[in-house]
């Protein structure tokens, strides 16, 4: 049967399996992706079935992983690399920003860099330092990269394959605290466009825009608001570069209120970009300034404090109330 | 002069002692620049010497070819330096002094090998058939690359130090996966050997047994920093710790560079993995036209190295052996001037890119924001009455 109920991590695993089966040029690379199947088991069983030449355990060197993936892409392969945790991507940041993002343009379009960098990101799992960060804005800011994040099992399954099929480098942020959330996956469906936002819940009073791990929080907030008589629309942006501003605009023209929610620090974050552009596009429709809910301008805190740091139901609802009070 | 008779002539055989030449003592004062195992086939005086492990037998025609490559590359380089001084180029990274290392290594390559250069491999580009004028686009500021890497299997110049060694390693991993018997060569400098990416490329290439040759041109200076600020152990010895051979070759000896690189490429083709070749050479000019070497190094040092000039020594050998006559040198001189003139004209007539080029090739599959900004920019341009943006 084409429809299965899968945890998000398993949906990613099935997606990688499908990609490996359908294109012999697809490779999986990363630390512990082989026998262990990755620390989150996203690559579980793939090396056993596709061999060490397709599912490659690498030395512990992130710049090396991305740098060699670039070389493999130049040779005609489609590497999908796994960075073990968000905070570990920085040794590879140079290769991603100075090389991966720019090579297509530098070569006047003559070469393509179909590399996917998978990064489990975000907090909420009680991890130690460097294991809970949300650096998506740092990548979305860089021209040449595409940045996406699924929030459901279905999107995990489809968006990852679309990212692998893309001829552009894609930074694929996986909401690690949603890895174990189950959702329906229709493996025979016709997927939506990779960079198109999804209306996750319809409403008429206010728009909540979120992506990745915060979509679930926003849906819960919308349900709670409903009990208070407020009709809240929830957008799952799915893509942070490009951002589907048209879908946001359509929603805001209807609701006239927008709150953007993400885990990453608010300062210079994706919420700032959305607020600025939607203010330009919807100035005469807005009845309140665009509000943002997110992390603070502080290092991600120790696990015992992350509940305070991460936007939860109450902080989102507080922002909803503030917006509607204008 | 007949090629057959001269090629057949026995070269002078030296005793196989460890002391090489008078020039070998120049760098001996510092451990990291000593030359205990410098592979040499041609002394600074242009005498042919033998090496037990790396020898080479070239026809007079091939020898003249190497000489021609070096002379034309130097001429091109000098023209580019002049063009920078005349304001035609924003910057130039001269290869002066490194012609033997580049031509020797590049002439060891097959067409199906792949090259990952830094930003100074003008001689390698020459050997790969890249139009010299194309190398100047990025230095003039009309593009960031200027050639299709796959046309000549010569990747774009890489400005970030050492990054390309990982690209070369990944590419070589792909070559091995494809079951091809070609090889990959990565160029970098002594300064780059301090970069983590170079160490990581050594690790990856060793672990995956990648068919890659790491060709380090140790030109003694990383802008103003001498090699003793980069390393405490001779560079070529670093390979041993990663599990593959390292060889130090006289980088001003085009024959030795050719022989050693050919050997390393053949190892790679046979599936024996990577090799580090350290070409011990000297950058006679500035790092780029932006720095002033008189501020950081002594004239005597340059003078000592000028005595080891790669072009003069091959010329001395060609003349001594009767491999080339005056007509050859005269014709080459003329060809050099023609090249210089062509390059000068090519640079001066290089058009500025179209304004809309800002938005071209940012993404292969397009991007909504780029589309939006392109349209805004086009509208802004069109808003000017005369249709031109100043």
C-alpha cells in the first residue's frame, strides 16, 4: 500500500532508499552513516543494502565531507551528506559558503553542484552544547544555496528526494525533535513544489508562519486559540530560501495579522526578513505590526533552560493576543 | 641538429652521492628548508644528472617543447604584470620562477586527467590549452572564472587557500568509483599546507585510496611569511604520517618535476593512491601585485635563487647538447612578443559584463527572490530616460 504511517526519521530513511534505488549517482556520506545508520538512524540499513561505495562512512572532518562531496558532484555524482548535528556544520561552513554556493555562478553556469547537506537541527531533546542550534538564517543569507525544512513525515519523504533531484545545492534542515513524530506518507502521491508554502490550518483572524519544528507548536497554539474564539491560520513555510512570500501575502491579506515563529534567535533571523517583506507587500492590509517569536540573542542554553528559551504554546499565544490587540 | 642523434647521446652521469649541487646548500640552514632528498635531473648549470628512482628520457623535440612552454608562460606572466601596473587588471599573481614546477608537472598529465589549481597556475593552464586571455577575466573583474572547467579538465582558480585540495580528492574518489584510469592533480602552496582542508584532503585521499597527486609548490613565502612560520618539518615528510609517499623535487628543474609527477600519476592510475610532491622552488616576484617583497625579504635571497632560474638552466642544457640553435631561440622570442601583444589586446578589448549578469547563474533551477530582484533591477534600469544606468 502506498500510504504508510511513519515517524519522520523513518520517512527520511525511506526517501534516501528511494533516491539510492532510482539514481546510481546518488551517494550518502557522513560520520557514522554506515553500520550505525547515523546517530538518529536516518540512514539505518542503507549501507547493508547499497554497499560501502554508495553509503560512505567518512573521517570525522566536516570540511572534508562537504569539500569531497563538491569534488564528487563535479565528477557527476549527487552526494547527500549528513552533518551529525547543527553545531558541527561550522567547520564545513567555509566549503559551503565559499565553494558550494558560488561554483555554479563562477563557472558561468557550465557546472552544477547537486549536493544536499542534511543537518539535524533545533532544540527540545535535552542535548548538550552544540547539539540544539538553528543556524538556518546563516545559510539562507547566502546566494547560491537553497534552504528547506520539512515538518511532517510526508514532506520529509518528498522534499528530501526533491532536494536530491535539484541541480542546486540544498541545505536540508531536519527538525530533530520531530524525528519520532509519526505521520502519513503516500509514496505514490504527486508532491507539491519544494519551495511552496503549505497552509497547514485555515483561519481568518491571524496568520502564524512557521517551519520545521515550530509548525507543530503553532498548530497547537491555533487549536488553543480556537477555544478562545480566535480563528488562526497556520502556514508551514517549508522553504527558507527561497521563501514563498506569495502564500504569506495571500494569507495576510485575509487575516491582516502576522506572527512569525521560529526557534532561531529573533535578531537578524528569518522572521526579520519575512516581517520586512510582508510589511512592504501588505502595508495597507496589516492591522498590526508583524510580530516575531523566537530564541533570544544568547547562546543556546543548557538543556535545563531550553524550555524557557524555545518558543512554546504560551509565548506564541501571547504574541497572537498582542497582535490582535492593536 | 638532428633529433635522433642528440636524443641518443648519453647524458652526463654523476656519482650517486647524496650531495647534489652547490645550490643545495643555499637553504640548508633551516631544517624545514634543507634539501636532503631533492630529486634533480638538471643542475642549475644545465648539466644533466641521473637519479636512481626518477629518470626520464626525452627527445630534443620534447625538451624544446618544455622550454617553449616555460618561455611563453613567463612572457604571458610578464605581460599580465605590466597590464596590472597600467591599470588594466585589478590584481595579478605572478608565477615568475615557478615555470619549471608548473610546466614539468602539467606536461606529465594526460588529457583525461583533471586539474584543480590555485590562482597562480598560469603555466598549468597553458599546458591544458586554456586560452591565456581567459585567465585574466577574473583579475580584470569581468567574471569570477571565465572558462568551462570541463572543456580542458582544468577547474576554476580557487582563491580560498587549500579548498581545492578537497575538491580534487572528491573528484578522484569519483574517478575511482567510475573505474576510470585517469588521475587528478591538486596544486597548492606551502602556506596552504597549514590549512585544515589540506590535512583533511590528505586524510580522505589516504582512507579512500584516491587517485590524486598533491603538487605543492613550496615557493618559500606565503605573502610575507617564510616557511619557518608554517612548518617545523620538511613538507614532503608530512605525507608519511597520512600513509602515502612524499617526494621533494627540485622545483626549478623541469625534467625532475616532469619525471616525479609522471611517476606519481602512474601510481595513482595503478590504484596505489595519493602522492605528495613538494616542488622546492621560489617565487621571484611578489605574492601578488599588492605586496612588496622588499619589505620582508632580503635581495641576496632572490639573487641566490635567480642563479637557479628554471629557464636558464634548460637553455644551457639545450645549447650544451646542441638540441636547439639560434634560429629556434629567435623564433621563440618572436612568438613570445606575439603572445604578449595578443594578450594585451585581448585584455583591453574585454567587454564589461552586461548589467544583468549579476543575476545570471546564481542558481541552476532558478530562485524566486533572484527573479524578483532581477525584475526590479531591470525596471530600475529602464527608468532612466536614455536607457542607460551610469
